[in-house]
C-alpha cells in the first residue's frame, strides 16, 4: 500500500504479504517477491521488499548476481553462497548481509528462505 501526501510518500508491506509474484532474472524464475518499493530517478534506483525461495526450487543452486548494492536481513531459513573463488558463506536467520554492485556467486537454499532486502 502507498499513501501519498503532497511532499512525501509512505510505503507499507506487512510481514505476511497477500501478493507474491515470480522474481525472474534473465528468463529464469528465481523465487518470489513482494515489493515494498521500486523507484528509479535522477538519484538512482531503490528497490525494497520481501523475497522468498523454497529449497526444492533449485536443488543444485542458482546464479546470484547483484546489480546495485544489496543489503538484506534473513527473516527465515538458511542459504549458502559459493563465490567464484570457491569460498562459501552461510546466510543464517537473524543476520544481515550486504553485497556490493557486481558481486556474483552460486546460491543454494538449505532451508526455505525469506529475506527483507534493499537494493540501491
């Protein structure tokens, strides 16, 4: 929901959104998203919302790439990212992570996963 008032806008997304839509990157569905905000202007891009992915959706992993800087908080689940150098990072419920523009790796969802994300 968005409330507009003269000079400002307020966006609202509950913790259990009614509307999820496929999140598609380069023709491949990689989870579902519920958008809080998507804007693009002279100051750049800002996207925020909830993203979820079930373990069985891509059991062998899927590409993970960051366009812009992404920061997220893991609300539920567990995942692992393998970097291009072979290092792995465990993403755990209750923790926050931030990846800079251009980061790539292989994402493996270990337990059904939900994150609140901001991309700028």
